[in-house]
């Protein structure tokens, strides 16, 4: 049995022996280099499995549920905190806010991350005032006495991170 194919360059039909399959040869008509394909083998055809209608319906139902849940989440007006209820904005004095920010920076510098997280949540309740105080702290030269032992670059980084977190 021979391999029959067409030249890629001139389009002429070429008849090659089975032993030439997978090798390169010359077209007898145009003398260009051509690749001789492998001979076709008689392989058993695989038949498709029948479609499971119940699985199709289940997938459609799950997609519809996912869509409905996504839509209801997108339509929520308030974002609940971890406790499941929204936290009202508290009006806090500048002195109390400054104390909270200094406490947060001290906790971060000391590696007390759990306490710092709780303090940050308190600070976040009045973002605008906290941002103003952070801006003042970042431009003031002598740091707060409670923070004097923290290197200036580290303190600046902590202030910048808190400011970003509040944005």
C-alpha cells in the first residue's frame, strides 16, 4: 500500500511508498522538498458517551443559583463586618484619635499584630480625622515621645501603611 498526498508547493498528487512515511522527499514535479505524512492506520473509532440529562439539569440549576446569589450580594447596600452587623461611625476627639494612632504604631513596631488589628478597626471608624492626623504625623519632625525609639524610616513606613489601609 502506498501513501497518497498532494505537494504543498505545486499541488500535484504524489504517490509515495509506506516506508517513506514521516520522512522528507522531493516532489517529482517541482523538485521542492516535501514532508511525506505517516500512512493512515486503521484505528478503532471511539463512540461518544450518551449525555446524562440529569447532570445537565443539575449544572443548569447550580449556575442559576450562583447567578442569583451573586446578584443579591451585588445589590447589598451595607457591608457587614466580621460580626455580621454594621458599625456606626463614631465621632472621636482629635486627642483620642492621636492616642489610638500612636497605640497602633507602637503595637505594630512591637509585633503585637492582633492588638494592632483591633486598634486599626477603631481608627477606621473615623477615617477622615485619622488621615488628617497621619498627614500631620508624617510631616512633623520630632515623633511622639512614645515612638521615639522606632527608627524614622520604619515609623514612616508604618504611617504610610496605615494611611493606605484607611483609603
